[in-house]
C-alpha cells in the first residue's frame, strides 16, 4: 500500500525567509501533485510533476521531483503572509489514477 | 459558474440514518473522484469514475458506502446506516483526462457531514 509522508507537519516562518517542505512516498510513481488548501476552503491545484527531475515554478513556490529517491520538495522563497495555508502532496498509486494524499503541511507566515 | 458543485454544503444526521450527497462536475470532464477529509488530515481516496464506470474503490470503504454516476455526468454518494465515524468533509473532484496524460483535478467545496 502506498504511503505518503510530509514533513514538517507544521511550519511557522517569518516573512522573507526561505523554507522547504518534503514529500516522501513508499512505492514507485511518476506522477505527483501539489495542492494548496486555505482554512474552510477546498483544494487548489498548484503543480503537476510527471517525470524524474521535473521542476515547476510559480511565483515564490518551486516544486521538484526525484522519482529514484521517491521524494518531492516544495521550496518557498521569500515567504509572504498570503502563502499561509496547508499544502498537500498527492501521488498516483502505480498509475491507477488513485491519488494518495500526504498528511499536509500547515504553513503560517508571520508578518 | 463552471466549477465543481456539491450539494448540500452541510448535513447533520442521526446515527443509523441514510444520507446522499450529490456532485456536479465541470461539464465535459470525464473523470470524477470522491474523497473524504477529516480535520487535520489529508483527503482520503474513496472512489473514482471514468465516465459512468466506477474503476477504483478504496478497500477501506465499507459496504455501507455506494457511489453512482449513471449517465457519466453528476454523481451521488450514499452512506447507509451512518455512524459517528462517518463524520467528515466529503469532497468531489473532476478532471478531463485522456490515457496517461497529466490530469488536473478540480475540487468542489465539499459536503460537511456530522453524525450525531
């Protein structure tokens, strides 16, 4: 069974600082997604990573995928308050389109 | 609005009652997913449809749960004989996907179920 773990689970950071969220998964997959969820809201798709070495960037967020290490990272550059949210990674379980989500990283950016 | 819509937004029921939720996906989206999310956790996969065919169903899903997508458009999720452990946010998502191409899931706002 596929397990998806994220760390840290909680992250409190100052505005302007950089940080990285990690997503590890337990079985082979070549399709990984990152989502954002604001409190009381639904999920918003951020990135789709489809191959080893894939890197996607949008604004202050950059995601990468290392399929050999079964690891994805979401890097935050010069954080701003608007990035405060919970971030989830989701992995396609063996090409079944059954997406397994991590436990999430709750990010709080302090002004 | 062309987003994914779910109805109702909130449902309070007594233990043992049956409940049914509806999801209207984005039109022309061929895949539809149901997830369940409890506070502080990531969404948990329940099932998904390709058009009207139910292709995957979580082994964690008990026989009390059933989902349909009769004409490949809207979907319903029914929970029979609800239990307090069923209390959660039920999320629906849809996507337009062909073969193994990347798909982007669009999520609805969810139905919050509270079982008393």
